[in-house]
């Protein structure tokens, strides 16, 4: 290819990419995709206010740490969905040869057609910031030690970042699934801790009942996310619709984030004795303050 041809090809491929403003308007004008995002901004915001209200009476620092931790899940969610709604964390990606969406085009709700399929990659990025708070809360409820909590959280961040890599790789179909495989391997470490380590800790801490409920909810839903990626427009594309793929994640989010957080906060409020650490918990001084 001559230099002129290369530049022309580059300009053509760039010209065919939607701007952030077009993506913003596309989300706004596509009822299925738009609702999967905007409904969750509202839910995340409302749940944050509701959780602050529910947890207002928890004074024990350890109990409060658990409440703040799950509230952060909703807080990150507001930012995550705002990134998607604004078009900042969305791209139109041209899938590599071998992928079911290779050669696909996207009709923008604002008019015009672009090459590629829409990836809501901001989800995977922001899960790296939200899911550690879920695991922190679970680890604290189980009364686990710092080593296990740290291990669960770092592998969890690994799941999301390599999941992001799977979504964004357009060089080779195989490499997308290699990333997916790495991500699933990290996921198994987290599942192992949830199923085999923390239940024992929770038994010793006297929180086995609530932990068992939260564990089942978490493991089932987290497998749901994993399978959904494989079926959605970025994986095998059994579900080709971007809006439907997005609604799947949004529906999982409603239970895995807001439903989960509600159960946690309700438990902490009613069982401060079981999860509390006393007034001097986490103090950096020998003398404990009367109150914070
Ligand atoms: C991906 C694809 C790559 C393989 C695996 C995945 C797992 C994702 C999970 C997401 C959980 C998200 C939650 C969000 C709530 O804020 C990245 C889909 C294993 C488990 C709970």
C-alpha cells in the first residue's frame, strides 16, 4: 500500500466511526438500549439514598464499614451507567474474522450506518471498581482474614480487567477467547474462596445463615454474567441485539447490586452484635474516641 492509500484507508475507517455525540444520541433514541442504561442510573441513585437512610443508625465502626462498602457499589454504578449513557465508555468495534458479528453494521438511531457492533465496554471497566466492595462486605460478614479478603479482591479485579481485554480485542477471534479463558480462571479462584473458604469462617463467626444466602446469590448471578458474555453480541452472538445483551447485564445488576446490598444492610442493622467490632475497631490510636 502506498502512503496515500494508507492515509485514505485510515481516513475512511475513521470517518465511519461514530462520534461520542452520535453515540450519546443513539443511546438516548434507542428505547431498549437506552432504558437498560437510564433505568439503572435512577435505580442506583435511589438505592444509594435508601441505603443511607436504612443504615443511618449503625454506629459500630465495623458494622458501618460493611454498610459503606455496599453503598459504594451503588455509587460506582451511578458513575458506570453515566459513562455508558454519555457515550464516553461505548465504542463501535469491528469484530475479527471468525466472530459471528464480523462484517456487521450498526444503524444509528440518529441516522446513518457504521461498520461494527456496539460494545458497552465501560461496564467491564467499572466492575473492577464496584465488585471489590461486594467481596469486601462478604469477607467482613464471614469474619475472614485479611489474606483471604485481599486474594479474593485482587483476583476479582483481574477478572474484570481481562474481561475488558476480551471485549476490546479486535486483532484475532482466538485472542478474544484467550482473554475470556484467563478471566474465567481468575473467576474460579473467587468462586473457590466463596464456596470453600468463607463458609467455614462464617460458621466460626456465627454468620453462617446470612452468608449462605449471600453466597448462593453471588455465585449464581456471577456465573450468569459470565455465561451472558459468552452468549451476547460480544461473544458467540447467540443474542445479537445490543439492547437485549445490555438489558441482561442490567437485570443481573439489579439483583446482584441493589438486592444484595439491601440484604446486607438489613442484616447489619438487625445483627450489629454478630458483625460489630466494638467502638475501638480499626482505631489507629490506643485511646478510642467516645464517638465519631
Ligand atoms: C466477564 C467476561 C469474561 C469472563 C468472566 C466475566 C465475569 C464477570 C462477572 C461480573 C460480575 C459483575 C457484578 C457487577 C456488579 O456490580 C467479565 C463477563 C468470568 C462475574 C457482580
